[in-house]
């Protein structure tokens, strides 16, 4: 499960697991309204689709703030 909360006008806080259908839900939300920052401090797990989405968002200029060491390692590792 993933909880998505608007923290400010252009910022979202993500809590939980960014996997499966939640990746799709986050993509849907971001299509409706662009956000410039995602707070990842409460994200505990990200699957391959979630990592791909976060990397794409990062390349588009979205700030991914406060990832856990686990999530940071996933984002910094080379794609397979």
C-alpha cells in the first residue's frame, strides 16, 4: 500500500511501498498535475517499475527528497 499526500502546492509525501498498482496510481496523479518534489522519507520498498518511474521523474527535474538508504541505493544502482 502507498499513501500519497499533498504536502504543499507542488510537493507530495509518499508513505509505504511503491509497487504494482501504486506505481500506476502515482503516474496518474502526476499526469493530472505536475509536482516538483516527492518526499520519499517514508517509502520502505520500491519495485523495478517504481524505480524506473522515480528515475524518469528525477531526469525530468523532480526532486526526490529524503530517500531511505535502501531507496537511495536502488536509485543509484545501474539498471539491469
